[in-house]
C-alpha cells in the first residue's frame, strides 16, 4: 500500500505493464466516460435492449428472406412450361372466337379476318376487277392476308426466342391478342370506324382497315398456339382441312369418348366456330356491332388468366409448384 498526496490509503492494482494504478472511489460513482451498459444514453435506431442489434437485424433479414422467396417462387412459376393436357379446350374456345370475329368482319365489311382462303379468292378476283361491289374489296382482303402472315412470323419467332410453351410466353401471346380485340372494339364503340354494316355500293371507308388488321393479327397468334401445343387438328381459324381429316379418319365411328380424341377435338372445333359465327349474326340483330368484339375480347382475356394458373409441366397430383 502507498500513500497519496491526500494522505488516504487506497488499493493498488497492477497493470499489464507492471505500473501501479490508483483508483479514486469518487470516479466510480461519477465516471467521466459513459458505461457501455448505460441504456439511458443509448442512441436509437437499430439498437435494441442492452445495445444489441440481434432482434432488429434478424427481423430485417427475415423480411428480405421472405421477399426473396416470393420472387423466386413467382419466377419459377412463370418460367415453367405448361402442361399441355386439356389445353385443347382453350383452343376450341379460340375457334369460337374466330367464328365471332369472322362473322362480324364479313357481315360488316365484306372481308374475312381469320379465314385467309376467302381473302385469297377476293384478291384473285380483284385482279380481274371482280366483284364490282363492294369497291376495293381486294384491298381490304390483301391487308388482312398480309397482316395475318406478318403476325405468324412475329408470334412464332418471339415464342421460339422466349420458350414456346413457357407460361410467361403464352400469357404474353394471349395478352397481345386480347389487346388487339380490345382496340378493335374501342374503334367501333367510339365510332372511329362506322358501327354500322357497310353499304356495298357506297365508297369504301378506309378506317375499316384498322379493325380488320387488328383482328387478322390476333388470329395469327391463335394458329401459332395450336402448333406450339401440338394440336394440329384444331387450327382454330380454318375448317376445310379439319373437315377432310375428320371424314377420312378410319376411327371416325369408334365408340366411346376416349376411343378417338382427335375426332372429338375436330368435331368440337367445327361446332365452336359454327356457333361463334351464328352468335355474331344474332348479336348484330339485337345489339351493336361492337358487342361481338367485346364478347370475343372477354373470352381471350379469360384464356390469358387461365394460363396464369394452368398446371405446370413438372407438376403431378399432390405436388405443389414452387
């Protein structure tokens, strides 16, 4: 023990460097440096009880982890290939849409939007100046055919680039088709294009070209989808080869629904297109022309939504995608 100048005897401790250090009891009660465990002077922010960041950081990490998990699940969901089973039902609905669209197009403007066989004939007749009425029918048919061919090239190449049967690719394809039908319906609803059937002897209304081109463009997406899903027996836009294949099928009269699926699809596609055209004719009598396009747009939108929840290719019963 040593005496300090104040004649008080204080305990001594030995530091690592063998020096004697004297502690003043007053400094222990009123230290000049804040204690590390002084919670009253602890700053806010990320610090939690006792100056620990464990709770806050783990909470943020949990939130980030959950967000990352959701993004990963969605990415996997929309990036997977869809299971083609039962997608023939959606293609048959597309055939009904073709009936609606062509029933309206031919009845109102004298040309087809989906069935390019008829348009090709009109173009060929136009070379010889036939028919005399309506005027410039060949021009509208030529625009419809050219747009249809262009849409085939665009849809098939974009699909190949993105993955033809990928869920996101099919959603994008049918979203574009839905958008075309929506735009055509708006043109008629707002009377940018005349909402009344064309008078064959009146001068051509060139604004008709806009809805005709939009309808032809979306039709190209339909037939490309039938090829992507490998349902060649449901072309969705034409019936000639469909009927021929149906009648030459050696199992045409096979009994049972499951005995001949291709026959069933062909019959379904034929009836769907026929009923679609009949519906378009009926709607034109009781309401405005745009009603057929609104109906067709609603069906295409439903198919677009269906692709969002359709079973993935890797899924099996009891499995959860993700």
